C-alpha cells in the first residue's frame, strides 16, 4: 500500500492486487484523537481509495486488509500518515513594486510553510514562505494576477485558498539623462505601459538648495538654471488612470563644467614645449589643452590645473585653448591664447672661399627670425661669431683647417634649436722645404714635414720624357723607375678628402744618377793583368771597375771607356762590374761579367823513389786547379801521369838518371798553368850477384857485382844474434865482417849509398844460414830471398 496524495481532510491510497482476495478493507484511526476512526470496504477489482472527512493536521494509523470470500483475512499492512494543515484565508493582497505582490493571511495551526501562487492565464509563479506576509516576485508590471495560498507541513499541502485578484503597479520609466550645458540637465524616457502621467524631481545630491519637481504627460523635460559642475539626484515615476504611482527610477547626474578662467601660457624654448595653466573649474574632473597651428593639433590631458604641451614645432604660431571635462560632458573651449615659438634653425647653409683666406657663410631666412648669430669653430678649438640681421657673414680662414659652422635664429621666444652643423675644410697646406735624395740611379726618396689638413700627399716628378707619380699618407715617398741621367721637376702636393689637392705648391729640380755602363769586352794583358772596356754615356762621370772575388776586391778608375786591373791572384774567380759616378749620384752597377785567372802552381813538390823503377811524386794544392799533369823527362825517356789528386806514381824510372820535373795545373774550365821545378836524380842501381863466403874461423865476406865502378855501397846483415853493417870504399865490390856469431840465420842487403848516407830499402834481401864448426864458422848456406822483399 502507498499514499500518493494528502490534503487537509483527505488521504489518497493505492495498493497492489492480492491473490485470493475477494475484497479489501481499509481503516484510518486518528492517533491523538479519541474515538475518531474511519472504515471503508472495497471489492477485489478496486485497487485505490480516498479517505475523506479527516481532521486537518492530524496523524492517522492506516491499515489495509485483504479478505477472501469466506471473510478470512489473507494479508494486512499498516502505515502512518498526517493530513495537511487547514486551508489559509487571505486577508489582503497588494502591489508596491511593479514586479511583485505582497499577500497577508492568518497563520494556520501545524503549517510549517506556505505556498503563494500568482496566476495570469497559463502563467503561474509560485513562492514558498514561512509566515505572513509573503511576496511573490518576478511578476510583470501593470498585470492582474489571481493570488492563492496553501499551507504546508510534513504530511502535504492544503487545498488552495479562495483566490484574490490583484494588479501590479506600473514599471518605472527608464531615464536617459545628460547635461547639454553647464547650467542644465535634460531628462528623457520611453513611454510606460498603462501610464497616463509622469512625475520628475531634481535636487542637489549634497542636499543644498531646494527640490525642483515637474508633473508631465510628455516623455522628456529640461531642468535649467542649475549650478555648473554639480551632482544632482533625479527621481521619476509614472501613475496610472487611478492615480496610483508606479515604481520610481533614481539617477545621479552632474552638470558639465564651465570653461576654465585665467589661462596662462609659458613657453620653454630649450625643449620646444609650452606650460599652460588656468584657474580650476567647479566640478571639472579632467582638462584638455589644444594647441592648433593650421591642420596640426597638439593635445594634452590632465587632472590638475596645468599641462605641458610637448613637441611644438619651431617657427610656428599656435592657438591655445583649454576645455574642462567631467562625466556629464565638456565645457566650451576658453578663448584662444596666441603662442609664437622660437624660429627654426636656418637651412641651406653654404660656405665658400670667395678669395684665399676669406670664408663667406650664407643661409636662408626663417619664419619669426628677427636676427641671426653665426658661430665658426676651427678644429684647434678657436671660435668666432658674427651677429647680423642679414643672411650672410664673412670670416677669415687658414689652410688645413676644418671649420664647424652653426647658424642660430633668434626672436622674443628665444634661440632656434641647433640645426645641421656644417663643416668646411680649407685646402691643406703645402709641404715646404721638402728634401729629395737620390738613393739609386733611378730612385729618388722625397721627404717632408707633415702639414696641417693633409690626409695624403702626391709626389710628382716630371721630365720631358714623362711623369712619375707617388701617392701616400706618409710624409715620405720614393719615386722609382725614373730615367737615369735625367733632370726632373719634383713637386709635393697635399691632399684632403674634403677639399682635394692643393695645386699651388712649389717644386724643385732633381737630376738622376748616370745610367749603368755596359761592359763590352774583357781582355787579358798578362798573367795578372786584365783590361776592361765599356760604353761611356756620361761625359761628367767617373767610372770605377771592380773585380769581386773570394779573396777580396780589386779596383781601377777611369774617366774614359777602359781600365786595367793588375795583380789579380791566380786560381781565383771574379765578378767584374762597372759603375758611373757623377755629382748627381752613382749609377747602378753594370751587369757583371765573370772572370777566372789561371790556377796557381803548387808551392811544394816532393819526389820519393819507391822502387828501383817507381817514383812517388806529391805536391801541395794549387789554388783553382782541378787536375794535374806531371812529367819526368831525361835523355833516356820520360814518365807521365794525370790525376785529380795531389800525388801520383811514375813508373819506368831508370835508376841513376837525372830528370827534369814539370807540372801542369788545370782549372775546371780548362785554364792551364805550366809549372817547372828543380831537377830530380833517381837513385843508383842495386848491385847484383850478392853472395856470402866464409872468411877465416869467425869472419864472413859479402860479395856483389857493382852497377857502376864509382858508387859506394852499404852492406847490412841482420840476425837474431846481432846486426852488422859495413861500408867499403867507392869502387870496391865486397865487404868483410869479422867476428860474426855462427849458428844463426842472416838477412843480407847490399844497397847503394846516397849523398846523405841513407839506406835504400828497395834493394833485394837474401837469407843465409851460417853454421858452426865447433866454435868457428862452419858452412854458409843460401836460403833464398826474404818474403818482405819489394817486387
């Protein structure tokens, strides 16, 4: 069982069908009221019921039973439910605002809240309130509504009360307010539905003064003779045909301000701006200042009583006015105040040197310029000026200076701003007392002191054959590739980027050195004498010939075209050149011609006989020699050798023969020196047939065959028991050695004696054994030749 609706005196029930039931019985018993209950029976096809005639605001115990056809209860259920409070009664309903109706009623016992309803046709607006009075909001103005009220508790809502018809009042007119002038306010509004008239009132918001009120059937009205810049409160409402007023509309409006008084303009010439000040206007919130000059307008806005107008243009006249503003509008502009600014900087400045040392500065006239001042400052810091009412000034100038020129215009407002600073550079000064030095036959080095204003210099050397130029920023210039033996006119010009070249500089004449001589021929007059011939090209020149070698320099001098060099060393290579020297300078050397002298003969030459037929010849190095050829010559023949060394062996030498000695020293290029030396005699021939014989008991005789009868010989016997030497007289071919030990092996050499009694080592050596016979010499046995013997 469920309850789906409750009113003050009714409860609405429904239940589900129970199987086997033929009827249903519902009982409602008041819980807190004795003896009040309600019983109702229903058929098996009825599944819902309404319990009526109940007591409002009362809790009932409700029981439902399912009964079969025999009257037996099959099932039952029970619930508790309170009825709604009793129906309220409206005492009065009225509208004070166009969007609401207020309702008053007597309180209903048990009601926890009330439901107010305002219905207009199909539109219904409900509001829940807790007590009287209650107000329904959100209604339409000037509309008739049917008002009802229900009481509400936890059990439900009562039936609506008897309705009461009530009409909402008119809506408020929506005002549009403005202040067309500083002493008036204009009010306008749209027509209000069901309104037949309007009431508009105005009063100062600060409460001062009297209220102004106007009833009208129009939709606009203007209040005049008001205080400027003052805040006013405006209130308006409409009334209907019954004279009932509707909602009112309140609006605060300020009158626009009056124009400011006592406008003052102060001009600041340094920054081209004006300071405008005035007396504050009543009610003004902001001020705007306008400075007009033709189509140009400059504005400044402020909340104070002064304002700065920047960025004024020079040479202009402005009309300055001030307007006061507030939220109502703007005042009329003040009477314009005229402002003349400083003149603009003069333009079209030009500078020229109308004559040397005099500058003429000119410019264009400017608006509002009463007079002009020209400042001319040189780059050394010196400044002069000229004051004039005309448009040109004259100044003295000097060479090589840069002058910075500025022109100012003046009037009562002050000085014009700085315009373009015009600079003018005079021609650079000329280098004076420059020095020209000939550094070679075709090169002149020119130097000078720096001059003021010169950024670069041009050196020019001119002759009838052509011109040579040199440009440099340094104070020296080298003129090269000049023609030798030529007279040049040399000038140094100064140059600056701004002014160009100063062409009035003085010149000097410079002669170049003689041209280089050309060697035509070199001839050899003798072993150490050379003649050099050249082509002469300058009659004033003296010619110097130089032979340059590793061992030094050799010179000769001549004013003609030839010269002889003497005492040149042998075996040397030289580079021969000629220079010409004149008062103008010295020429470049001629092209060098190589010269080589014949090799030197060796100073020392030594011959040493190696064997009877071979002689070794050696010599010291000859300067300049590469190869040597030596010759030993006698009536019996000659021996020769050719070598790169300083020695050689000559074979086929005949012993005991006198030779002439000669040597040729040959250079790499084939130059030959013939050298002769003291004669050479080969040693005497070695003897042959050398034999040993026993001589007595203790002696030995050495015998040989002499090559010549007049030669002396030296005999040597060398053994382990002693060495023995004997020298017989010239022409004797034997030699006796007494007291020689026996039992030893002896090496025997017989060689011719030299002048210095030296022994020759190349004669053959023979070996003999000397045996003992007792204590005496026994047999002498030949053993052969010594292995150390020269072949």
